């Protein structure tokens, strides 16, 4: 049985995350606008983002170790406070030196902090919730992220245009401090594992034991992580590279059309999160392969339409409908996959295993972006050559994973 979803602890966590994510989103928008204005180069900013992603990939396992070794409430408070201080220092120094170097350093530091905070937040959900509420809790966290992605660019653009970069950065820092204040009132049971060993031996032992856990004791978790990486590979390649390329370059539409499409996709994430929450008690894990099949299936009509229809606006509408449905299916899959991993993982290892989830997903993203960037460049005049095979591959993955999810459901039933 599941208890009350919005307990005091969970409400404080969600409120803090909403404020923190909003601050992150408006900062990302303002910094990107500033870099593009100063350099006039999207490539340079892409390099900034790639550089900032590296610490998260490399340090997430250490973040998982910390999440399982220290008080999670204290970790979140300290990290959000540091994030606010870093942004404030950046505001003070931005006029005194190389502004691009300061922004790059800020992005890297924020990425390092994220490598430690993300596994901690993900580990808090199963510590605060039980049963089906774990799925609902993850759905709420995902909704908060989607709403921030939907609202922050619009608000961030107004703030940046009317107030300038510095005041947006002050607002972002304030969001981090407010989040830290909310987190101070969270009360979690102390799960510290006190051992009198060298810190490096503890880290090595924790990483080794968690790797052994997901590869030998619970190999189904490794398989789920692999599916998460596969989905990230295809979705990030299509969404972050293919989607803007098709709208701006292939269809030749202006930035307003692209902005409207992005807002619609953000709304799709909210819809997907709501659907996942509503399905928490009704949806059978053995049917989760349907979401993977759906991602591929929804891509096929757009590829076929693009192959046969020359009208720009028909193709644009088909693109939005196709990616809207894909976003919903991918969102439902991600929420349930994360919840499954959390339910299969013991409390003392949840942070480390969540870190592996982040690492698997992030490692797949740049690879997908690079490969799909090359493919869209090569087949720019006939992008259906990219879209249709991708859809078919995902349909096949969804079909062959049916037996796997049936076995996962049996494991979950045996542990409850």
C-alpha cells in the first residue's frame, strides 16, 4: 500500500526543485544569449555545453557514493548554497576579466555540483515514497522539470532583454538560495554508513560493489540502463540535432516556428508525466515495451509524409504531431524505468545506482548528436532515409524487449 504522496518532506523537495530548476533554466537561456551575442557562433557555445557536460559524466559515480554515505538533506542544502555563491561571484567578476572564461568556468562548476546533486535528489524519492507512489513521485519531479523548460525560456527572454545578463544571474542565484532554505526543513532518516577506512578505499569499494550489483546480482538493472542509453541516443540525436535542423534548414522556417515547436514539445513532457502518474496503479510493467515500440512507430508516419509531400507547412504540422507523441512515449518510459530501478535497488545503494543512470544517459547523448548530425548533413535532401530506419529500429527494440519486461515484472512482484 502507498501512503500520502505529498507529505511535508516531498512537498518541500518538490518546491525546492521547482525553484532550483527555474533558476537553472533562466541562467542557461541568458548565458546562451550572451555567448551568442558576444561570439556570433553557435559552435563556440556548443563547445561550452560539451565541456560543461564532461564533469557530470565523470563525477556522477562519486556523487552516488556521497548520496549513500552522507545525509542527503545536508548534501542538497550545501550544493544549492554553493551554486548560489558561484553565480554571485561570477556576476561580480564578469566585468573584471574575460567574460567568456568566467561563464565557461561557471558552467563547469555548476556541472560538477549537478553530478553530486542529481543522484541525491533521485535517491530521495524512494526514501520518501513507497509502492506506486515512487512512480507518481518521479512523475511529479519530471513534471516540474518540464514546466520549468516550458516557462523559463519565455520568462528568461523577457528578463534578459529588459534587465540584462547581470540581473538574470542575480535572480538565478536567489533561486538557489531559496531552494537551500526550503531543503533545510526536510527531515530524512540518516542512512550514513560509517566505516573507519581510507576515503579512497571507501570510494573504490562502493563503486565496485554497485557495479557488481547491477551487473551480477541484478543484471536486469544493467539491461534497463542499456535501454535508457539507447533511448537517449536516438531521442537526443533526433530532438537536439534533427528537430531544429529540419525546422530551420530543411523546411526553411524562421525562429518563431522553431520556438513554438519547442514549447509544444515541453508541453508534451508535462502530458507524459501526468499520464505516467495516472497509470501508476493500472499499467503493467510487462507492457512497458509498448512505449519503446511507440517511439519508433510515431516516427514512421512523419518519415513517409516527408517522402511524399512537398508542402512545407504540412510537413511542419506532421513533424510537431509526430514528435509530440514521441515525447509522451519517451517520458512515460523514462519515468517507469527510473521507478523500476529504484524499487529493485536497496536503500544503501540507491544513490550509486542512480548515478549510473545519469552516466549511461549522458554518455549516449553526445554520441547520438554527433552521429545524427553527420547523417542529417549527408541526407539533407532526403531525410526520410534517416527517419524511417530509425523508427523501424526502435519498433524492433520494443518488440524484442517484451519478454524482458515480463521478467522484470515478475522480479518486482517477488520483492513486494
